[in-house]
C-alpha cells in the first residue's frame, strides 16, 4: 500500500453559498472542510449577535481518500458546484 496518500484540493463555491456547496459535496460522498469564523456582530443589523461565516469567502477544502481497490491511481472526480438559477 505504499504510495497511497490523501491529497487536499481547494474548491471554489458560489459567493455566500459555501454551506450549500458543502452539503452537496458531502451528500455525493466527498470529504470536505469549510473553516468558519465568528465576526463581532452581524453586518447591516442593529443586533450584536455574532455571525458565523466562512474564514475564506468562496473557498473550502476537499480531501481525496485513496481507493485501495484502484491499481496505481487514485479515483478522483471533478465537479463544478453550481446553484440552480444562477450562471
């Protein structure tokens, strides 16, 4: 099993739709990571409730898990994540 290593990739999502993209990718069996951060208060609001948003706007990370049934190569799929109604 030498040579089987996981690799990280950057995934670009539609702005402000990172959580939707994350759910869609996870539903398809991909292993993803969306780092989140707390902002001091909500934008455009009079409340002081903290807002949790992506640390890197539009970006998340996807890790490949080597398929030990493949001989000599990893099974990596490439998908374009879109939201219905936007182009």
